[in-house]
C-alpha cells in the first residue's frame, strides 16, 4: 500500500472494532510533546498527588445531577 487511495480503500474494509483501534492509534500519533503539553502533564500528576480525591459514588452523583445520567 503506497498511495492514499489504497490506504483509504483498505480502511473501508476494516471491521468497526479495527477502525476504532486505528482511530485511537492515529490519535496518539498526533500528540506532540510540546513544553506546554509536558507542563500540563506535570500539573496533572502534581494535582493527583496533592489534591483531595473524590469517591466514585460522589463522581457518579455529580454526573447524574449534571447530565441526567442514571447509574445502574
């Protein structure tokens, strides 16, 4: 497969699960480790280590209240 047309044709033949895996793979290929990105990752790690944590039940309750979701 050397041309874009051939690649597109092959993608059209993929099963939905394989397309989803390809989509995910393409998304992670596009991540650029810019200084801003790395700073955001560092801040996320710092926050996870130092900020108070939420219980899963509290998160689910907030999602239900905000979006009308119902947990089972």
